């Protein structure tokens, strides 16, 4: 089998429905299996999705395993030469999977490949290509040096903004939102580290793929990643993010200078406390993105996913929110919300 596609779901059934719809339009010429691990969702995800996607293999967990352990569960039972880890809040084009698989076929040193991710506002997501969070890169990021000199190779090593986002590059870190991995690389690295519940596990896996003798590549195939819809459902996500950074730092940089290491740990702790305090002030609610600008709506009965993503990639408009409307299902989705047409019997 050529490809195994694995998605972990947690209370985002409508985003996942749209994701799977785009996936099945992208695998027509590829021998593929699609596996969804449900992390004990409470929104009726399985009841909603199973009858709509009978060709998907669903694995239902009785508890929330987190991103790393849930993916490992599916990886163990997968059979593809390549394994694609794909977030449920993504949309891919009709040729996306053919293009990335062809790239892997033609690039034998590639252990994994990531793509050019766009937000629902058509903005480039910098985590599409990153450097390792080494002590120096972490220092530059946390002190603001990376922000002051974003195109500097010396100070901008975390987000690699000096690398053209429209060109293919070898990079350190790929995002777990879309990460196509060679089976051999997974066998040598053992998959994700289950100590990471959510966040940081993709950095850790990228690091170990590199250490195993493979290269990680950024390939500028555009996709949509609404970013964070699953995380917004998790009230502990801020705490877990900073805990993940500490796990990675302690695991891979245990012999760093004591004072420098103490500074990094303090900075991570301070930012985490500040973020938590802000959330407490908001009464535990995650701040939503307010939008008062232009809205562009794409109709899937008239436009392909490739055309939608291509338009967003070529002509991103300032202060514009992009929505995808599926008239067959009576659902409109954007980066902020899911809008359901109550009169359509399909939407429930």
C-alpha cells in the first residue's frame, strides 16, 4: 500500500468532515487507507461521521490519549509505505497527495516532508518550516531578537523566515498538522514520544528523524490549516504547550550551560503564567478572533478545493476571512466558526 492517512479527532466533527471530503478527492489515483482516531469526543463525532465515511477505519478511544499516543496507536496498525499525519482542521487540494508522494519518491534522503500551510485568512503559517528550538534559537525568540531581525540567519533560526516560503528547502522541524513520513524513518525513530500529550511532539519527532540520518523537507504545496480548532476545545492547552517545551529542552539539551538553561526555563514558565493569567481574567474562555473586514465565500459545487487554495495562495487579501460553503451538506466553515443551514436535513 502506498499511503496511510492518520487523523486524530477531538470534538471537531464538522472540520474533520470537510477535511475527509478533501482527502477522498485527493487519493483517487493512490492506493490509500484512511484511519481516524477519536480521542473520546463528546460532540457525537463518531455517530455523525461513521455513516458518512464508511471507507474510513475509525478507532475509538475511551480516553483522551493526546496527539502523540493517538497517532502511535494508528501508526502501529497502518500499512502504507508513507504515513501522513493530518490535522482534522485542514483542507487539501485534489492533487496535493499526488504531488507530495511524488516528491518523496524522487527524494530518497527525505525522511519526512511538510507543506505550505495557510490560515483561514490566507496568511502563511510560519510553523510550516522551523529550526530546532536550540538554546540559541530559543533565546533569540524569547528575547525578541528574532522578531527584530526576522530575515537574519543568525537571529532568525527559529522560524527560518530567511528561507523563501515558495521554494523547497531542507529544514529542521515540520508541523504535525501535515507531516508525510517515510515508513523506514518511522521504524528507525519509533514514532512519537508519548510523554508529549499535545504540542512539541512534532518537534521531537523531526529532531529524531534528522538524527536517524534522514532529511526533513519543506515543500511549498499549499493547504489550508485553520489552526487550533482542536486545541480550543482543551482548557489545559496553554499549560500543556509550555510543559511540552520543557520536556523537549530537558530531553535534547540536558548539558546546556546552567545559567542559560535556567533562563530558558524561567522564560517558558513566565510566558506560561502570563498566558494562564490572561485566560483566567477572561473567565477561562479562549479569546476568539474578531473579524470586521471582508469575507469571501467559496462554493464547493462550483469550485474545487485546489482552486480555492490556489486563489488564497496567489492573491491573499488583507483583512479578509475566507469561508468554504458546501451546499450539499448545508455547512459553511471558516477559521472562526461552523455555520449550519438548519433547513438542510443533512446538517445535524
